[in-house]
C-alpha cells in the first residue's frame, strides 16, 4: 500500500499544506500545485481511499462522473482542475475554497442559539439553484445534453467563501459511492447524506435533476430552522419519513419564516417529482423574494454575516478594512456625492473617447 506522500514526490506536482478532513471516501488536503520558476497555485486535493479505488465498478463510475463534471465552470460550482492517478492512488485537484461549509454555518448558529436570517438562507439556496440549473442543462463539447445530476446536495457539500460567495462541491460523486459502495454495510458512512435524499433516491429508483431540487428544499428547511427536516436513523424508518409521512410546516417550527419562502420550500419538497419546480424556477422565486426585501442579500451581506459569525477564523481574500473592493468603490462615490461621481465617469469617458 502506498502512502499519500507518494503523490508529493510524483513529478513534484503537489505540496501538501495541511489535512483539511478525512471522510468516508477520501482525505481532503489543502495543497499547492507546483510549476516552473516557483509557480504555485493553491488547490484542494481529494485523495481517494485505496479500498474504493480497488473496486473496479466504483472506480469506473467515479471516473465517468469526474469526466462529465470536468467542464462545469460556473461561479457557484467548485471547479475540478484535474483527475490524476499515481500507482493506483486516485486524486482530484479542485478549486480551494477558503471558508466554512454550510454544516459549519448551521452548527455555529446553533451554538449561538440564533436563527439564520431568512434573507441569508434564501440567498444561499438561490445560489445553489443557479449551480444546479447550470449543471442540469449543461451541454457537452459534442453538443449533447449531459443530464448531470448532483445526487449529494447537502450542507457538507455547499461551501461559503469568506468573500460571501456560495460554491457547490462534489458533482455526481455520489453516483459512484451509492451505486457500488464497498463499505455500505457500515451505516455510519452513509450518515449525513441519506437525510438529504429525495423519495425516489432513497427508494433507489431512477433520479434526475428534480431529485436535486428536493435536496435543496431539505437544506433550505435546515438553514431556516437549524433542525434537520428528516432525522430517523434507521433506514426503513427514514424511508417512511421521506416518502409519505406528513412534513412539519416550517412556519409551525419557526413562525417568523415568511409565507413566500414557505411556499417555495413546499414546492421543492413535493414527493412527486413532476410537481417540483426546476432549479431555475426555484432560484428565481427566491431571488424575487430577496429583491423585495428592505436589505437585499448580496455577497457583501453574507461576508458581513460570516465575519460576525466566525470572528476567530474569518479570513477574506483581500485585507481592505472594507468588505469588498466593490463596496469600497461604491462608498467612495457616495462620499464624494453623486454629482461628483458622475463627473468622474464623464471625465474618464471623455479621455477614452478622445485620446
Ligand atoms: N474544494 C474544497 N476546498 C476546501 N475545502 C474542501 C473542499 N472540498 C472539501 N473540503 C473540506 O473537506 C471536507 C470533507 O470533504 P468530503 O467531500 O471528503 O466529505 P463530505 O463533503 O463531508 O462528504 P461527501 O462524501 O458527502 O462529499 C469538507 O467538509 C470541507 O470542509
Ligand atoms: Mg464533499
């Protein structure tokens, strides 16, 4: 058996910075991808556990899914850079996300005993919807629809950057993991995922894009209430809970949740996939509600929220004393007054127009 360090020596490709987490399927590292003349790019490196890679069917599904997702380049999706193999050890290099997972955000709110403001929850869910809409309708290089389904939309796989952007990770990997899981007999390894499955997924029926919409509904419910929607541990009971038991109304659990958000939530959580909205429609409904609020949810607002939530670990990409350079710029315009701001643009435009 080879150690993870083997990968480091290989062509000097990566330098591990720190281990981020060890999960059931892989170990995730913060790493540097190295190039000539001191070139180094920060990446996340997911090294697949050897017992998975030894399963031929699992490996084939994993590689197929990685190939499908390789060209998904979207602001709300964690980008895959490379799928590599060294002496039978498989790894995936991907965009490194500096910031907490939604699991951490939820846990922190529970610790503080403070609800997540509905505007922040709706903003997060709407960004996940955008990521899904992009993937669900993605057309491959050959011009054909790839019918990509995420299958594992859950608070662990949704990350927030300290700059206030939302990123969905791990597209399609669940297909390999749940179809041929060599360690499925160990229920602990399925934990945390099965509670976000749609009725059709938990019944092992065919799933399509609409299954992901249900999962966003389950995540949004938890963001708003800080309680999981489905909590049964025994799979047989969980199947009952997910497929037919009446759902607790979010407004009974948290009366302050707006009616419009409850409606979006109930539509996403329809047991019949045909009755659910598309990811695009769900995202738009959330956006419409967000835009009508007095304080509109933006990356700036999420950034402020995260800064207050994680004072010890908050570490944005820029150190400007303001939340983003864009808000600095807006503030600058405001300070000089609108008229001055316009004159600045007119002067700039005049310079470009007549060199
Ligand atoms: N691209 C990334 N950038 C930074 N950290 C990451 C990245 N991907 C994953 N992580 C971190 O590594 C942890 C483990 O990720 P991993 O995908 O192995 O397990 P998981 O998300 O908890 O479960 P799942 O098997 O459902 O994906 C995440 O919770 C997150 O903290
Ligand atoms: Mg993950």
